C-alpha cells in the first residue's frame, strides 16, 4: 500500500493568485515572532518510536497511542495500543518535546520493540498511517540502512512534504548512510554539546541541517523514571518541539517555510536574515 497524493501543477487550478498571496514576515525574523507564546498550542506531534508512557511526570497526557501489529492476514496494520513504551526511548523523546512545547498534542506510534529493534516494514507502515492522520510534526529518532526500505521512505517523505507534514529525523550516530534523515524533504538533526535546550545551530554543510542539544540530556524513562542520555536521537525532539512551537503560532506553514524559520532563528545566523 502506497500513500497517494493529488497535486495541482498550475496556479490557475483552484485558488486564485490573490488567495495565494502570503503575509510578509518581519525583518529581521525573531524567535519571539517565530513561535509566539512558545507553547505549541494546537500542534499535533506524532512520535514514531518504542511507544510513550502516558502520564509520566515529564510527558503528561498522550492524545493517542498506537502500535504496528501483524493482522490475521499477515499484513501489518496500526491499532490502538495500551502497552505503552517497551524500552524507554520513545518516552525520552516525548519528554523533550513536552518540555519545549508544553501545550502540543502528543501521539505515539510504536514501531520499535525490545532492544530498540524494529523492521523496515513496520517503520513504513507506521509512517504511512501517520501521514494519513495529517499530523503537523512527525518525530523520527531512528533510521534504516536498508536500500529497499529507503526507496519507499523517500516517496513517503515527499508525500509528507507536499501535504505539509513536517518530518524531523535523526542523523545516525556513526558516519554511515541511513535514511530518512538524508532526504532533503525532511529536517535532519545532529547533536551539539551545549546545555541550552533552545540552542539551535544551522549546519552550512549538509546533509545534517541543524544541531540541537544532544549531550547529557535529562529525559523521562520507563515507570515514571528519569535518565540522562546522549545522542542524535535526543537532539531531534528538541527540533520537533521547536517546530511544534512554530506551527502553534503560525498554522499552515509548509515544511519549506518551517525549515526556513529554523534557519533564520539559528544561533549562528546573523539577525534572522
């Protein structure tokens, strides 16, 4: 099953040119303008991971919990889930997102099992389902090295881009080729060693586009617990939280516009220009 997308290739199809007119952004763009009250109100964030522990002190309510399971016919499907997090990784990501965008809505799709392992097919099934739900932000603190999975991931990342679903993807922790973070249609994230959770650094030499806090990060863990973790997996939800804040303040921005705003508010970009 492949996600479908209908595109209009001419401005004359549908809305008029006047309806396509965009509001001017301020000059320079400031963080205060970029994310308004900074709480992510109304933004819907989906975490593709190991599940999320609902009610965790660092996470709070989870608006929807789902898991990829094999159905009676052998096909993978997404069903409601009550098992929660099976290894802690997803809860850690959720706790970071919640700390940056406290009023966003969090949804979980479990595609990983014990030992942080999962199949490429489960990842694809979870992402297809997430796109069908039209989430504003999809956090993917995971990747695959399988070429056969990468081809379909590439297509789904493009579908997300054109549907205005922002995918924020973690770069691999070691220098190997993996996906989807290498795709230009997603926001790719690596980690820096700073302690400021809002310190965002733009990388002028992609494929990694942004660096966020990913070293010695305090996070929520299983059974209401806490951990200190390091890695690109934990930098990524910092950027997802920032995206939720942007989309809470400016509904309807495209992934291109969100990425542009992130660039303009990065610490190493002069005066948001």
